[in-house]
């Protein structure tokens, strides 16, 4: 059963859904922010980050508040830790609109659907 759940988490669409859930629950973006759906709508400084992340099999999520603020999140699902930690585990990186890394960390989804910081492995 755990193997089936792990395989499901590995699917790209599921990984993207996990990242969207993470951003909406813990991303620290304003309520008025909305998703940037297209690569070409991202600032030029963020596009190379998305290209590298996508080639590495990671998901990305861009957000803007239309006041020149943009947040970019990239995430990798860490299958090796999912069974051990009892839920989906994401390695998340957050970038500012100028392309500089704002922060990163491991996050695990608990049974209640909350995202909690996870100790590094």
C-alpha cells in the first residue's frame, strides 16, 4: 500500500498539486496574489531558474500581486523520505523576483494536510 502511495506522489501532476497546496497554505504570499501560469509571463531573471528546475524534474509555481512583486517556488518530491516521514516530502526553494534565493527547506505533509518543516536528512 505504501508503495502505491509513493508511486502516486511521484507523478508530475501530483507533484505540481503538492507544490500548489504548499504555496497556498504556507507560502507567505498575499491573499491578492495570483498564479503566473505561463513561463513567458515570469520576469527574465526567474526564467533560467524554471528551466533548470524543469530539466531536473522539479515543479514550479509562480505568483504575483501585480505590484511588481513575484514569488517563485520550485520543489522536488523526495520519495526516499516519504515513507519514513509518513507523508509527502518536498524540498522547496523560494526565489525573489530578481532571481535570488530567498530560502529553502524540507517540508512534510501530515495526515491533516498541514505542511510542517522537516528536519534535514
